[in-house]
């Protein structure tokens, strides 16, 4: 009987417990659904490659965020040439819509989530990363571990990112 490889076991456990991180970040950095799927696969490849370097000095989720954020940023830099040639349509955000509400409320909430995703994608990459981590309810300490910033810097930068996001949301609301 073959024993499980610790590398495979760790990777599988990470995907089982934290797979939503990959899905969320891929949607933030790649607006087109096909691109988001491709980016998610690239995140999995990079996460697989990173397993041997994980020294358990941080929580696995912190490590996963760091690997996936870096992969998303790299993806974004590489895809800028593609985006210059094709204007992407915003990805529909239907997973966040509750089915307990009436259809009009669901549609309004879906529109709001779509505008939020468009606004987040429009932020500079450093601010985008901070907003995504804050939306996941991570503490300043956790965000600092992931980004390599100090907790104080996270607070200041996140405040600026929130203001920039609010301005983007207002701009997008006027366009809709």
C-alpha cells in the first residue's frame, strides 16, 4: 500500500480549506471568466510549487494569500498587453447574491456587487490587494504578514485605498 506524499497531502488540504481564496483573487485580477479560470489554475500551480518552501512560520492562509496575490499581480502585468487590445466586459457576480430575496432585490444586489468588482479592478494593484484582504475580514496584523508591510502602514494604506474605492464607486455609479 502506497503512503500519501506529504506534499500532495498538504496541497490537497490547502485547496480543500482555502480554495475560495484562489477563486476570489482570480476573479479580482482577471475580469473575464475564462481568464479567471486560467489564472486560478496558475495560482494552483504556484501554490503547488510553494509547498516545499512553506516553513509554517505563518498560518497556511497567510501563505496562500501571499502566493496567490503575487501570482495575480504577475498575471496582471503580463496581461496588460492583452487588455490593451480587447476591452473586457465586467464579470457577472452572481455567487454573492442571496436567493432568499425577491428578484428585484437580487438584481439590485448583483448590480452593486458588479460595480464593486469593477471599482476594485480599477484600483492600483497595491490598493486592490489591501481592499481584497480587508473584504475577507483579515486583521491588520494578518494583512501585514501577507503583504510585508507594518501594521501601521497597512492602516494608513488601507484608509487611502478605501477612499480611492469610494471615489471609484461614485464614478461608476454615475456611469450606470
